[in-house]
C-alpha cells in the first residue's frame, strides 16, 4: 500500500469509529488482526476485536477529535494522535462506578498495515488520568 492509501485507510478507520459504523470499522481489519489493549493483554482475530468493541460500546460513548495521522514512507506502519471525548455510560468491571461522567483524554495508536488492511492496532492513553476524570 502506498503512503497515501495507508493514510486514507486510517482516516476511514477513525471515520467509521466516530460514525458508530461497526460493520465498516471491522471491515478495515485483517482477519488475524492483533489488538494490543491499553494497559492490558493482546487479542488476536477479528472476532475478538468485535467482542472488545461490543463491550466498549456498552460502557462508553466516544468521539475522537483532533486526529493527526503519520504514515511511514512505505505505507506499512502508521501512528495517530487524537483526543477522546467520552461519556462513561455503564460501570466497567474493576473500574469506578459509571454515572454519565464526561472525560477528555489525549491518546495515541500505532498500526501495522498489510494487504490493504489494519493488521495490528496498539492503543495508548493514561488510565490514571481517565480514572481521575471520572471520579475514581
């Protein structure tokens, strides 16, 4: 994939996320996608990623803003920096109680791109900052 095509792939990824279009969102992933969860484990496969997103969508409503995308010259790797504007809807296991708290959180992600799809996504944000914002 060219640098320009990879940039568009990541734009489409975040557009689908912000639109809540999980079908389009998951369609941009390879079947064997690797997902490194912030301060968590690693999951492999589109089904695992879909399960993760279903859980996230039950607990959080988020929009990403100020998205800046950077792509390697060969188009094989990308990174994005953005701001998460969110609302904590339902208590997530092991985290503070949810009561509709709003948060604003700087975050970033790293991507590996293969065969015109996202093959790896690693997300990063400051969990302690989030906990402080939702009153933990």
